[in-house]
């Protein structure tokens, strides 16, 4: 007889979910309050240039060839607005994925 999905959930799964929810809360709490640091601002400009030009190329013509995956993910969240919270939200998702990888 097949086991149902709910019968497969163990205490380990519940604890992992609690850890992920607490980590999400810690990362999102006051995420947009402090102003952007220099490296965050540079990444934000690169992500905005992806939305404008399709590639992270600054107005000076310099190509920002670092962390393509991160900047494309960041530019996706910038489609929803231009807030510091949305700029940093891609880092939150990557941080939560790191918890799963460590597990």
C-alpha cells in the first residue's frame, strides 16, 4: 500500500522548514532600511542595464562581466519596482538555497 505524502513527513523535515522560515524572517526583516553599499549599488546598476540593454554594459561601455546569473536574477526582481528591498531579494533567495545545500 502506498504511503500518503503526510505520512512521509518526519521531524527532520519539520525542523528544516522551521529553520528555513526563521532564516527567511531574519533575512527579510528590515531588508530595505539601510541604504545600498557601493558594491550593491554597482550590482543594481548592472541589473538595470540588463533591463535596458539586455546585457550588463554600463553607459561608459564597460561590460560588467561578474556574476551573470546573479545580475539576471536581480534584474528580474527589478521588473517589479526600484526599491532597495527588491534589489537585495535575490541574495535572500540564494541564502535560503545555501541552507538547503548545507542540509
